[in-house]
C-alpha cells in the first residue's frame, strides 16, 4: 500500500470555502493535509512533503518558501504571475462583467468602483467592470482606491460628487461593508441613492449588515478543489498546461443593497416594479401596458431605448433570477419554485431554465448549493 501524499496548504489569502474545497479533495485523494500554519500564520521551517497548494500574495516569506521548496506546487491566485507556477484562479474578468450587467439591467447610468488595496485581482475586476460599461455606451466608473478609502471624510466627499442614483461595485465584501456603512452614516439611502455589490458572498458579512449586502458568488470552494486535483496530477508526473485555469463565479446572491430599479424613465421604472410584484401571476406585455395606461408599442419602444430588451424578455429574466436564487438558497421542490416564479408547472420551468442556463434546475442546484 502506497504511503499517503503529504501536502502543505499555504493560503496567503485565506478563505474558509477555499480551505473546504482543498479539504474535500484531500479526503477524496487520501492525502495527509498539513494546515498547521493557519493559527498563527507561520511559514514552516522543517516540513518535508510531496506538494504545496498555496495562494501567493505580497508576502515575501511565503514566496521564498515556495520557490525554494523545489517540489510540485499549485497557486490559487494571480497575484504573482511572474512566477512560473501552474495556477487555478477565479475568473475576475467575469466577476467585473457580472457586476456591470446586473447594474445595467436595473437601469443604472452612474457607477463607482471602491477598493482599499488595488492589486492584480482588483485591477482585473475593475478593468472588466469598466470595459462592460463602456461597451454599452456608458461612462466609466468613478474610482476611489487606496488610502483615501480609509477616511470617512474622503469617502463622503466622493459620494457627494457622484450622480445619483449610483451603482457602487466594491472589490470584496469587506470593502463593500465599509462602503455601505459609510453611505448610511453620511445620510444616504441604500439602495435608493446608492446600490452596493461586493464579492465573495460571505454570509457572516452580507446577512448581518444594516442593509443586507448583495454579493457575487466567487466559487472559492471549486477553486480549492480543482487546484488540489491539478496538484495531484502534477505529483503523478503529468505535464500540465502553463495557462491559468479560470473558475467562473456562480451568479449573484441578491439582497436589499442592490435590489432597486434605477430606470430614469418613470414608465419603465413603474413597469419593472409591476413585473417584480406580479411574478406569480400570468401577465404579459398587454397587461403591463394597460396597467400603466400606455400603448403596447410605446412601452416596447421605451424598454428598447432604456434597457435594450423587450418587456417579455425582462419578465422572463426576473422569473429565472428568482428561480435561480430559490434553487441556490432553499430546499423547495421544483413545482413549488415554478409556482413562486410564474411558470405554469415544473416541466415548463425546467424547459425554460435549461434553455437559458444549459443545465436542468436540479443540476444547477447540485452544483451551486452547499
């Protein structure tokens, strides 16, 4: 019987979900996983083993240990792409685009980027956020970065200068929580004046804010798990691609901090509110137009101009997003979810969901529900 592989986990950027993914893979692979550096964070001095799974950052001691170890290593970060290591990383370009798309779908036209410490990960998110906005003919986000984000007065001054309503994208949930609290302390309403989104979906932060925080689901657990599998292949002698393998986020968990429609056309805004309030009812474009006292043609033209979509597509989008959240965050049966989201029955929801997401609702739940 072969001796179990001895693997060292060195996460310069620690996240419990990353640890969980690595631990699950370790159990499946029969590893002996060394996590002794967790508390306190300490680089081991006399450790010997078969491989290292790490997330490098600006910590020079961590870098030196990994480089000098001369054993297989996988990095779960893009901080140090100057070092020739195999890598698996979150798709930060996709994270930035996802934030921009969400804000645009809610009708926002004013945007901001907030980040305590600009680093390669933050730069990738900010750049893709800006690129998506500009590609839609919108202005780049106003930015507050670095030391200025530590001062209440600086943040308040920045907030005061922004056109409102404004959509603010923060580097992660920690930054978003700081920003959201400052908005409230400065007398602004969230989400009426400022919509705020973070990244990581840390429930301890997001669910316990004065206004619950919307957050992009960075799939840390899968990053950890896939990184461990990659390391195991390398230890086994397989030559792997030097290209970074990217793990996409799994959507946005919507909470109150960004759950407000910001369309500047009042007819469009009222139409969107009507759709959201009537998801369980069998409504269509004619019903919305009748409720608002406008013609169907006029309503469709306004939607095309301000949201670049149709009333029907926006209604379907709302229904699918609600179904997605219920699949991720509840144990309700498919028939119950179909009823709550306005689909005729379970099979109808399954057909539409599979067309939109290229997978069945149950497959989606299995993949994204922990």
